[in-house]
């Protein structure tokens, strides 16, 4: 990558921003290889995705910001920090997802279950993340939890999209609107919980 940045005109002119679409495309191809490809496909696509990590790291290294070694050290340190039941002799948490989220919240100083969820995520992926975070953070918002199979989820989502199209409704837009409404309820519940905690602290014994 270091050689390419100096000797290939195309590689030399790339920036973090110009590579975003390539990063998204390579990620999608990894997903496709996992779901429908062979081991050879997956190995190749993981290599293409790894190239993006090296590419961005090389661009950053040129201005002394960080190197690929810094990237590797960072993720190694994070994994050790987030698994104290393995690396620090603590007891294994009962709820591993909630424990992971609580450690992230403490490390990053997050105040809301919604903090840190990437806005460019596709709406279904974002919805899944919002719901998962809401449950892991114990936010007081009621969410459906009736059991459902993977086949039922896929079939019903496709059926809803078909009904939306037949009714002239943009399913993606409608889902974004519903998700924004859920996020507003989550924020309201978090504010109410904070106000309740403040009153509890101020109340004399």
C-alpha cells in the first residue's frame, strides 16, 4: 500500500472521503459471500475489505495521525477491556450484551442508548440497533417481544413492502418516520428517568 500510494496515480489521489463508497461496496460483498458464496469467495472478499483498512491507515500515516499498528493495538486493547471475565478474572456477566453496552457507555461517556449509532445505517439495520440498545440499556419503553421465526420476519417484511408499493407508500421512508418516533419516545423515557433520579437524590431521607 505504501508503494502504491507513491507509484500508482489512482491510489495516490485517494482520500478517506473518496474511499467511502468502496468501503461500503466491499462490506456488502463480504455479506454476500457469507450468505451465498463459497469459502474462496469469502476469503477474497475479506481480503478486499482488509485492503480498505490498510488503505485508510496508510493515508493517516502519511500525516502522522496513526498507523495500521495503532489500529490493531486499539482493537486488541478494546477487546481485552471489554472482556474482564476472560482477561481480568472477573465473573462472567449474566447478560453479556447489556454488560458490553454498559462498558461502552462508561468508556465513551454516552448518556443515551442512541448515542453512537451510525446515522448512515440502512433503516432496518438502524432499527435493529436502536431496539437492541434500548433493551440493553433498560430504557423504559415497551417493545414487542412475541416470538417469531426468521422465515416469518423475512416473509412479513417483503409482504409489507409489497402492500406499501401497491398503496403508493415509500416503505423505507415510512420506516424511517416510525423509527424517528420510537427514538423520540426513547429520549423522553431517558429524560424522565434522569429527572426521577435527580428528585430521588434531592429528597431528604
